[in-house]
C-alpha cells in the first residue's frame, strides 16, 4: 500500500537539510509526497526563496504542484486558531489528507521549528506524526529517533536539492560538513553509509492502521532483523533457572538472562511502532514442547540452566558452537567448537579470594526452528550470564547489528538458513564484539538417525 505523506518545513531548505534523502527515496518508491513550507522571508526575497523551494523539491522527485506554502512570517510562526485554521484550509483546498505527517522536532533551539512541531500536533487528527532534526539547531539530548531511512543512494539528489537554495548557499547558511557528518553518523543504524533519522512524536487516536505500514518502511537495523525473523508474529522466550551446584566458586551476579529479556522488550518498544507479543516460558514447564513446535523461539541460557538447550539445541544438526561442561557439579563450563575440535573458555581473575570474571563468550544463533521450519529460533547462550546478556545486547541495539544482518544476508544468498556468532564481552565494561572470521553458516535440521 502506498502512503500519502505530508512533509512540513518552517523555512525553505529545512526539508532538504533534515529529510531530503528520505523524500527522494519515498518519492521513488511511489508514495504520494507533498511538501509544505510554512513561512516566507520578510526581507524582500520571498519569491526567490519560494522558487528555490520548488526547484529543490523537483530535484527530490516531488512535482512542483505538490509544493505548498503557508505564507506565515519567518521568525513569527505561532500556534493559534488562525494558523491552525489556515493550514487546514490550505490542505483542504488541495484535497490533501495525509496518512503520515513529518515535521520538525520539538528538540530544537529555533522558535519557528518548535512552532512547526506544535502546529502539526494541533492541525491534524488520526495521524502518525514523525519529527526530524535540523543539525545546526538540534538538541541531541532530547531527540530520540526510532525510524531510519538508508539514504546512501540518494545523497547526490539531496546535495542537488540543497544547492537549489542558492540564496542560502551563497551566504554560507547551508552547513555542508555538519549535514554530511550527521547523516553519516545515522548511517550506523542502517545497511548503508548515510541515513536520516526521525522520532515518532505522536500516534494520534485512530491511526493504528498506519503503524504496521510504518514498520514496513523503517530501515533501522533492529527493525530490519526482527521483521525478517518474526514478520508480525509473536515471540516465545524459553528461559532457564540457575542450576544447583555444590561448589560455586564465583561471586558474580546471576539473572543476566532475565535482564536480557527486559532489555529486548525495551528495544522493541523503542524501535518498532507495533511491538510483538512476547510470551515467557520456563524451560521446565510441561507445555514447553508444544511451544517449541508452534512458535518463534528465543532460547536463553546454556545447557547448565536451560533444559531445552541441554536436550534439544545441543543436538541440532549443523551447529558449530555449543556449550559443554564436565560432571559432576557442572565443572569447566566452556564452548565446544565442533569444527576446529577445540574448546573456548572464559577468562578469570584467579587472584586469591577473588575468582572474578574478566571476559566471557556467548553463542548467538539465528536459524529456522528445526521442530517447525516455518518458524525461527534465536539462541542467546553464554559460558556465564555475561555472555548470554551480551547476545541479548547485540540483538537489542541497531548500531551493533550490522555484522549480524550482513551475515544473514550472505547466508541466504548462499543457500544456508542458519548462522552462529561468537560474542566476546569484557565482563568489567560490558563492551561486546563479534569476530567475523568465527561466524558459521549452516543448514538447520533436527538431528535424526539415518534410517528415519
């Protein structure tokens, strides 16, 4: 379904600075884009600025007749019954009723920009309102973007549109370096080098039908991964419980698996407008096998504390990495590398009376569910809880997901349906990273006897 989108800017050039690449991308995708410049320059060059705004919009693929002008006074934009009524009448005259309204962020030091934000909230009903930042006025401490567009392929169009604002470029008011640096910084959250970021500022009553469509065009890495894994389905988290051990030599905290689940819930609320339903199931519950066979699964913790990991996951065909240990009392917990034929251990501070953890390693697995190939299975399993939490941390943050999404894409291209990563974490700082050379691609199938 194609969307009708209204993009508002307080001044000519604001739209191009903040979301020029996004406008070009959505216009190319066939969405109906209308832009509205709210104010005119009172200094005598209003007509030139309007002409530049039309030229800029056309550079982005927006027809000139889809560029509207509010006619308010630059520097004096206000929100009152007159401005709200005038904007509504302008749109009514052109028969424009957008699904999504995009305007300035309220996290901005410019009074006109903040007024444009409040004007959008006041003038519309039953809309989703997104907000963008203007880098030279943005209050980054208060701007929390949720929606990202990969604009790498549209940077040249954005540059051409900005150059159309010759009156401002000649005066040095287009801060080229800052704009480029800001778009490149946002590129960490998408597949490409450059991105533009928007905050979901309002979901007005009656706009629920737009939310799923917004998730479909949101290109941040978190949304890309979880849309691929779940589509619109729910997720069942199967968690373990600390195992009884007679001789527990460490003194670091437990419960990292549960902390990871809560972090992931928070990430869904922050990054997706329509978060999935998450059901939590204890690994020892009698109904766990039914859940395994019918749901998308997130399997938390290794085989020491999670019986499902112990009895099912460790026996799936194709896996390179599994958690192993010695008995009795679950001694020498480590990762078994089945391909290299060696073990990977955590790193400890063996100072007397300390026995603290220096570094841990987790196994992050993404695969089809061997018990139901139409569903997915994600595994977060550390030698200790720090490794497990590090896997959740990778899955919860867009800027850390690049190697994961890239590897899944390569695996699909090569005909594999499962990928494993080793996640190395400094237990003292929580900083985690993935080593690309340790990534393993495989075919996910339940291990069975050759006769079956």
